[in-house]
DNA sequence: TGCCATGTAAAACGATCACTTTACATTCGC
DNA sequence: GCGAATGTAAAGTGATCGTTTTACATGGCA
C-alpha cells in the first residue's frame, strides 16, 4: 500500500475515535507515521485529507454491500452489523463530518449529501429486487431504519441491528401483501 | 429570563449551526452578549456550558411530547416535524455532542446515553398505550425510525418525517394483528 | 449611604492550532 | 553514478484556543 493510502487509513482511525474538529494534524498523522510535509504535498490541506477520508470510507462501505442473492434487503443489515463489529459503533462517519463542518466547509456537506443519495439509490434497487417492482416509498423507510440503526448503535448495543432488520422485514412483507 | 438561561440559549444556537468543537468561546458567547468572565463564573469551563446546553435541550424536547391523546406514537413524529421546522434539521444535537466528545469528555458521553434511555422509555410508554400492552421490541423499532428520521432529515427534506410516521404506523398495525 | 453581587470590557497567559520552511536521507529509473 | 522524486525530522510562522486577571459599571438590599 502506498503512503497516501496509509495516511487515509490512519486518519480514518483517528477521526473515528476523536472526531474531526477536536484533533490536531499531529494526532491525525500519528497512526500512519507521516510527516506534516507529506500531508500538504498529498492533500493540500487538512480539509483535503478529510475529503479523501470520506470518499474512501464511502467506497469501502459500498463495496461491502456487493454480495447479492436471496433477501437483498436483509443483507443490508447483515453488512451493517459486521461493519459495526469491526469498526465500532460511533455513528455514521459521513454524517458526523457533515454536522461538524456545516457552516465551515461546504464541499464536505455537498459530498456527504451526494453519498447518501447514492446509498439510498442502492437500497432502492434492493427493495425493487425483493418486491419484483420498484417502491421508492418503501426504500425510504428501509433507509430510515438503516440510518436509525447506525445512530442508535452508538448509545445502545449491536442487537439493535437485528431489531432494524426485523422491522424492515415487516415493512417489506406489508408492501408485498398490499400490491401482490 | 436570567443571564444563565440567555447564555445557554445563545450557545445552543451557536453549537447547532457550527458544531461543538469547531467554534471558539467568543463565538459561543456572542449570541447572548455575555463576557468570558461570566461564562466561567456560571459554568466553570467551556465543557460545563456544553453539559448545561445538552441538559436544557433534552428537557425542551421532552416537554414537547407532553400532549397525550389519540395516536400517541404518531404524535411523536408530529412533534419531531415541528421541532425540525423550527430548529433546522442538522441531526440530533445530543448524538452530535456524543460523537464530538467521545474520547475527550466522558461526562458528556454518559449524559447522552442516559438521555437516550429516557427517551426510549418514553416511546415504550406510548407504544404500550397504542397497543394496550407493553411491547419493548416494537418500541425499539419505533425508536429506530425516530433516530433515522432525525439523521436522514439533515441530508434529505422534511417529508422524510412522514415516511417515518407511516412506517411506524405499519409496524404498530402489524404488532396489533399479531397479538390481538 | 455603603456594600456585595452581578455584569461588561479588555488585556494577558501559555498552549495548541494549521501550515511553511529548511535540512537531510532514501530510493529508483536512466 | 546521478538527478528527480519521495520521504522524515524539526524548527518556526502567526493565529487562535481556553482560561485568568485587572479594572470598572450597575443594581438591589442592609
């Protein structure tokens, strides 16, 4: 892995544990052992590194969702459960960045909005696969459960993910019987 | 209103717009016009003010939920919709504080966890009222929808709250037919 | 009247911030 | 073997951070 990727991975860990604004560049670079000079060569600024971290984080998570098969909606929550078990449950890093940089860095706010639209679209495809036809309203509801589970897990325990998966199942089943 | 309440109200607005860590004490005190000396007389430290803001915010929101009546679960989302229309949708301030101060101020993390437990308990009472008997699993699911709606509204529009209310209705109805 | 509580204004504290610069080591294609 | 690229180490930039301090104004209560 090249230096740039190392820096992104290390910075991701630092931001995840301590937030984005409440940490200095030295602490951000410590996990990767990079110097501040290398930071500004590669990313131009601290905020440039933040943007790179968010891009990578979104790609990494979306890549986890790739295994299609039976119960595509339920697999969403399987992936979330595994992800949170690995990374720890501290709330969605993208939304955390959005709220910390609101009013300070519009590029970050815009990026996160676009990423969430992309994610909601992915859920829409899975809902359509489960139902046999698209159902944007149901997709939104499943998305709500997903974001709720991610947020709630930071103040609860991981069993909350199963509650979300079960709720999604009930909603999908209700939609199926409504339009059979 | 006394000075202390003014400072809390002003600081709440500042934190809401710009986050907790990415803002200096001068900007926090600007809305109330208080001096830094008064800040440290009343709250001891910047973090002390943050704690007071979070306590007040939780009490204010819980007070909004007090009107009981028909459809106690649906009224949760009515209150949320009204709240977000007034305050703007930037994610739950309590969870935002939790994630920004994780690893830096344990008192804040502990406070938010307790507040969320209290809120989940309130939902449990409403679910019991709607169903005629307690259903902790359903209460958890409604809570998920609530937190999901709060989070999602920051990157979507307020119509997402209606989607959450509708999903909660479906879940309650499913629970009702399951155990009639 | 006199006094204490409560407030603002403003300067100063050392620490830390994001960022730049200088100096030097290493690797690699040519 | 040599120059260019890429890296670390470390000092220094001015700005801003949270906090303390000094000085002074105001008000209600004894």
